[in-house]
């Protein structure tokens, strides 16, 4: 049985291994000898004189024409040579570079079979083979850890070796990482050398951390290398705090954001007669990625505070309020269209007797509003904020005056502080702007959520090619929204599909299906994209891990690369180029292998792996190189494989939109 990497575009990380059947005599190839063994045992069951268990290839307890068919279909297949038996072998580690997927036994209906996966890294100085054994019955999930990413080759074979029925085959798994840019650490709060009282309790410390590593993927012949970036997840970035000078205590707090880390600093009690003390805090961020090759060097940040023996402003907090509910972010979009948003600002300026807070002055406030409550006016509510409020960073400046009642009631101390906050938008809700024009499909008419909007500051305004136009399309735009993937029997669309190219106009509004003015639209699906935006999902075999704005930009790049390929190969979506919807374009002589790319274009682009006689030519070329003839691989059709490789990797650079991500919880929300 042969190993073949079959990768679903939506499957996590990596390997879908199909082991081919038919090697009765255990010589690692399917030949006339195997055919003879099956023919000699034809019609037999256990106990018959001519029964030969090697001939029961499907494991159903009898030798039938089905077993003959297995040999015929795989006739001529030859397994790969195993790794050098003299190389040291070690069990696969329990952590590190994670490879997972599915092992499927082709046309096998018998009991569990022991399969060994062996992995050898060609670019490692240590020449070691790592292995793991799995019991597979029909089809089973597997999870494998390797010491690091790199130029791995992975084989699968039955145990014990050469015991018959299964061929061995080796395939590459070439994904490499390097640290890329250094870890970026920014002090959010306090933002400078601020003054704090030692009488006010713990001082909140907030830092913003982001790290992008370089990732590359290489084809089997190593003559094509695609490079992009991937963001390190916060759970792999450890923050260690220490007090360099000034005393006190500091406690790390659990992270509540993809980019922010929190700590509480407990200032020291000052010595008698000591009015102030300078404190230096140091945070060091360590990259604990399980993939050793992508670990950055530690980065340190020093935060300087001055601790006083008088009261000060402890914090300035701004929140968004809508529909009676308070939210931690400032956002310019209501939860529902009929609701408004205003901002509530609170100054925390505790004073310990005999000190008291005399009054608060709001020196800089970007909006008009009113004080809430009685003096000293610690609370300020803005008037309702327009949903068209510009997404940007704003600065609020406040001065608090503290008084000492004796011997002179006017004796006091003033403290001024500023806070910078981002005006964001809520990702998955809707605001007062109703625009159904890009949410029309066979599913219904929908107002896309805020992330889709092409308004200033929203993702739709900054993602490359998001607002591309095509005068042949009704509505003009190429990219449209639907709340969920549609159900269409006989296709590979599932509830996790994030986007599609509708080349035929199938998802046009009812009564207009397959009309030319609806052919060539790209649909993005809200429910499945929401999951990818929030978590990023797993690393796909040929694709990239991305979350947040990168997840949508990456999806758009993928679907538009597929659209570009369609236009380049067919010339257009109209009937003159692809026929009416009753005439499927993927038929002879236009598309011999029915892979979605016309024959003439495939012939001209053989250097990219295309071939008019093979629907999986690009994947086969990528996995096995120019000697791919006869190799088994059959999951990612050419157009989809092209979009993953040359769309996702070359069409959008992960992290390039950080400065323009004004979403709530996004890159600028700190």
C-alpha cells in the first residue's frame, strides 16, 4: 500500500495519507506475481484448499473480483525505498513541530493494521529517523510531533516491514520557519515617566506584544520557494517581570487579549521624610514557540515610574456605552441600528485622609459632552457618537487637584495625565449604515457586518482588491457577502468553507441563476470566516495560518487568484467563452482532465506544474517534482492548488495591514 499526501483545503496542517493496496507478496510493488496470487485463490474462503490470506486484499474474508480489481487499479505501482536502515532511530518526541492528519487504508474492510510513520529531516545536521506507530482501522486520525520544522520526508509502511499488501512511499513536507522581525513590545500604560501615589493600591501595567516570524514552503525539486509571515500566538510569548530599581512587588495577570499583557505593580511605602522615589520595571518577552527554528531572541522593555507620598491620578478609563451596556472599547458602531453609542470616561484619583480630591479638569477631550454627578467631576459622558466617527487614536488629558485641609485649605497638589485610545468598530455587528447591495445572493438579501464594510477605517476599505470592480457583473463589485456557506449536494462546500468563486452564477438571486451578469462573483461566508478571524484555525498543508484582518485578506487573495486563473485560461465568464450554463465548460475538448483550467492554458504553463491530462498536476508537481509520473495524489484540483500556493502566499503579506486595523480587539486597539 502506497502513501499519498491528500490535503483538503480545510483540513488542519498537513497530511491526509492514503495507503494503496495490492502488494500480495511483500516485494514493495504491484506486479504479475501479485495478480497470480489473487487468481490462484479466487473464490476461496478460510478453510478452502486454495485459501491464501495474502490474496484477501480488502479484508472481507473471501477472495473475489473486488480483490482482483485492487491489483488491476494499482498495477505497476512501486513503493519507495525505506530510509537507510543504518541511521539511528528514535521515537517521535511529545512536543515540537506538530504534524497531524488522517491515515486511510485504501479499500480495506478488515481489522486494525499497524502502520509506522517515519520522518527524516534532510537539512538537519543530526541524521536521525523519528518514528511513531499507529493502529489504523479503515481511516483514523493521527498526531505526530517532530523536533522542528524543516525539509522533512515522511514515509508510511505496514508493520512489520515487507509483510505484504502495502507499498511504502516517501513524500516531502517542506515548511521552514525563521524568527523574522524581532518581537515588538510597546508600553501602553503607563506610556511615559508618570507620577503615581503609593497610597492608591496596585498600579495597572499594560504592554502590547506582537511577533511575526518568516515562513516558507518549498516544492519537491526545491526550485520554487514561497515566503510569507505568520504571527506568533500569545500563548507562546512569555512575559517575565522584574523590578530593577525602587522596590515594591509586581504580579503578572492572565492575558485577556491577543496582543495585550497585564501586570499589577504594588508600590513600596516610602521612607520617613522621602517625598518621591524613581522606580524602574523591566519586562522581558521570551519566545517559547514549540518550533525551535522560529524562536526569537528575548526582548526587554524598561518602564520608569515616580512614586510620590501624595495622591495622584491612578487611572483614566474610557468605555463605550450602547443600549445600557458598557463595553471596554471605544467603538463607533451601535449594537443595533436603532441604538446610539456614547463614551463614558472615568478618572480614578483616590485620596487618603487628610487629602481629598478637590476637582478634576478635563483639559483635552475630542468630543463635547457633560459631567455626570456632582463635583469634583470625575465622570464625563460624551454626547452620542456618529457611526461615521473617524477611526483613529485620540488623546484625553486630565488634571486633578488634591487639597490638604490644614493649616491652609488651599494648600494642595496637582497631577496631570493623558491617555491615548483607539476608536474602533465592532466586527460582527451592524451599525446605522444599511447596505444590502453586496449581500444579495440565492441565500437572501443581507446587510454585511461591520468588518465587511468598505467605509473608511473598516477592513473592506483597506484589504487589497476587496473593492475590485467588473463592469460585466450586476452591481459592479466582484466580492460579495453571504452569512453562511450554501448547501449544494455533490460539491466540496462544507459549513467551514470561508469563500468561493461562483464562476457559473449558481448563487445568483433566485430567478437569475446562471445569468451572465452574476458569473464570476466571489462570496465570503460570515459564519465560517468569524471562526477563522477569531482563532485562525490550524495550519493548512499548503496554506497559511492567519487570524483577524489577515484571515479575511488571505481569503480574498485566494479567491481572486482563482478568479484570475479562470479568466486567464477561459477568457471570460460569458457564454461566448464558457457556453451557457447547460453546457458545462469542464468537458472535452476544452478541459480534458476537468480540473477547472482549460487545456490550452495548461499546455502553455507546464512550468507551473499544469498538465491537460491530469486534474491534480499542480499538486503532483509540487509534492513529487518533475518525476511525478504515476504518483498517487488526488485531493486538490489544479485551480484550488494554484490559489493556495500563488494566491495565499504571493497575493497578500500577513501583518501588512496592522497599522490600518481599527477593529475592536484588533492590532490598533490598545
